[in-house]
C-alpha cells in the first residue's frame, strides 16, 4: 500500500498545475508530508489550520505558476526515487527526523557533536517537492513549531551554507537604543564588512551559473507583483545535486529566498529557546538568479531591512518567491515551542 500511495502521488503531481486549485494542491501536500516524513496526525492538524487561515499559502498560484522542472524530471535525476536517494541514516539518528542535517564545525567537531539540525530542503522538506511560498514569517515560525521545530536564527542558516556552524556573533551592542530598521542596518553593515573578504557560496568559493535552481523565468505579468500576476516558477527541491553545502543542505542558493529570525537582543534568539523572536531576515537567492541578481547572495551576507517587521507580526512579508526551512535543537519535541 505504501508503494502504491507513492506511485499515485507522483501521478497526481503529473497533472498540470493549472488543473488544480490551491486547496486541492495543499490537501495533496499534507498527505505527502505524512507519507514522506512521518509527520503525525496531530501535527498535521495544526499545520492544516495555519494553511487554512491564509488565502495564498501553498506552492504558488496554480492558475499562473509554471514550474521550471517537473517532479518526474527531478526524480529521474535522483535515479528514479528521490526519497530513497536522499536518505541518510546517520543524520536521522543524530537529528531524530528525516531529511535534516546536523550543524557543527568540521574543524573541531563530528556530526554527532551537533546540538542543532536544519532541514536539508526548503519546506515541505521533501526531495523533489516544490517549495511552499506566499508564507509570512509568522506562519513559517508557527509551521515549524507545529512540527516540534523552530525558525532558524540567521547565523544557523549562514553556518549551514558556509559549511561550519560557529558561535553567534550578533553585534547587539550596535542595536541598543535604535529603532529596528536603524539597528538592523547598523548591525548588517558591521557583519557584512567582517565576512566579505571570506565570502563563499554553498557550492564553492565563487558565484556560478547553472549550478543551482536559478534559471527559471519570471511570469511576464509579474513586474508589479501580486498573487494574480506572479507565478511561483520554482524547481523541485534538491533537483540540482551540486547545489549543496559541505554540510549537505540543499538549495540555500536558488529556488526560493527564505525567512529567518534575526535577533536584535540575546532574548530574541530562537536557538536559545526564545518565542519572542526578533525581526525578519530574508536569506539566499531565488529562481531567476542566473538571469537577474538583485543583491549579493553569499552565505553570510545579510540583507537590508527589506519589508522589515517583527517575525511574529501578522503583517510580516509574503510573496511568490519567499519560503522557509526549519531548525531543531537537540531534545526539542513536538509542541515544545508554542506561539
């Protein structure tokens, strides 16, 4: 029955996106999350409720989205079975979940020394699934919490990309007494200046075209933005095997940009157990980067305060090329972080 379910899911996903409604796509997505990753019925109920509260949350507007690669093509690249190709039993033992990678510093640690893990793929964290987009930072944090995970802090995403998780070095001293926007921009400038000389990408020391999921097309009607005008013309997650960091995390460059938590004070760090959280930080690049590079996208680069808000604000930003992935602290259990 399990094999039949996977075959049927692949057949369903072969139907052109325009033939499906967002609700139908999401219903199949929830089934696949349960099938591929073993997310529990109770967790799925919480995830469904978050999706149901949004008119746009999902894998893109099916009326206009034209994905750059089919899921069948992605599976073929993975030898015919992406779920099997990306299984890593060692990582599963360390992280206690499928398709997560331990974050550590290879210079001084082993994977087993990791105290935090990160999703290997953009949410829904399933090989060859299309990323979830049109998600607010608040919704991303809530979805992660529903699975017993959390939104990553900026330095964790950067460590996953760089290939070494090092201690956080947020310049909280530069943020004191300033507005959020002024604090972010002052902290960002100091951070980028510190790391620019050692800039690298997830796949290597120099920017390269053709390596990641970055050669898609923007919808012709999209320049003005909006749900009705912009297709989420993404690739399936993990479709470029070479677009991986040294820690085996995929699509950090390319496919979708990703929500992250940027703390402005020590008590806003998700990695320290905070549910207050800081402000939004959008990491990485997106699916047309081989054609149009809107900003730098090296691993430790931090963005200006674009569409800035508190992570948990109901006004936090959403758009057609913005997704997320989750982190998990060792010992974190389902429901251990509630909002």
